[in-house]
C-alpha cells in the first residue's frame, strides 16, 4: 500500500452524487478570449445559462451573438453581478487587475479560477509561481468575501470551440476548501458531454495543477495534439 493510499479517508457517501446545477447562471470573465469563449460555448450548448464578460460591453455582446445558444454579453462588472457562478478565464497578465477591480461585484459569489500562470521563452512554456502560491490563491486573497475554487485548467480551447465535436473526453480537476462548492463545480463540468469533474484537493494544491499546463503544451507541440487529462481507477 502506498502512502497516498494509506492516507485516503473512507468516503461517507457516493462521491459522484452531485447537485443539480442546471438553473445556475454562469458568468465567464474573459469570455471573448479563446479559453473563456470555449467554456461559454460548451456550457451554453449543454443548456446552461451563460453570460460572458469583457472590459468593453460591445465586445462581449458581439461575441455572445456569435456563440448563440442564448449567451448574453455584458461588461465585466455586469457579468459578475448577474451570475451565480463566475469563471475567471482572463490572461495571467491581467488576472490581478481584473479580479481586484471586481471585489464588490464578486462578494458572496462562487468564483472558479482557471487561469494558468505561465511564461514562454525559447525553450517553451514554464510555470510561474505567484507570491500567493497560485493564480487561484491570488484570487482568494483578493476576494475575501467570495468562495474560490480552481478548475478547468487543462482544456483545449481549440476543442472547446469546435462545433463538430459532440463530446470532449477529459477530466476536470477541481480544488477548493469547501466541499459543497467543489461539488457544484464538478457538476458544472459534468454538464459538458464527455467531461467529469473530479475533486483533487484543497486550494493550496492548485499550483501544481496550473503548472501541469506547461507539460501539456509540450505534449501538444510534440505530437500535434490537443491533449487533456484522464484519471484512472475512479
């Protein structure tokens, strides 16, 4: 028996028993970028009510019209106010600025951070370690009145936006300090055909999940693929 097997607690109930999230409104900050746009498209296509946010409302409205499926577009503040769950999908360079500007609008909200702090040089992608430990922990520090969960890091923007794909076979690792919030995000991931949301630990462990994207980029470049993550034996 390995050490991580020995430390595993006995489950008290079925871990796949997840809440009904079909009525939640999901906002996507950075919804005009590739990752945010792809997430918004997949969730809306699955029947979720989705709002995309941008610094400029007109850009969000244009992108929403292109996505269809009832997606709405608002400026970032409006998106945050009118959503039950808010996904942060902005570039790492704008993460601190965007989150800090929305402290009031995001108060009391479930916030899902999917930002990957990465740098790039001649040798490829490499992870950056923020002062707080991870992008998700930076968001938590900036949003003391919000509940922050980390998820949706390892998804290919190309696959998310491909309308010919009915399913995206991948797992979504979900990390957070409140199990009910994690289960809500797991259930949202599960709304997208082919995906599973898997609880992967507390928020303090988000860095290595974010950093793994650098490895996926290397894999994708070497094999000309859009690799994701699939966990075994669960």
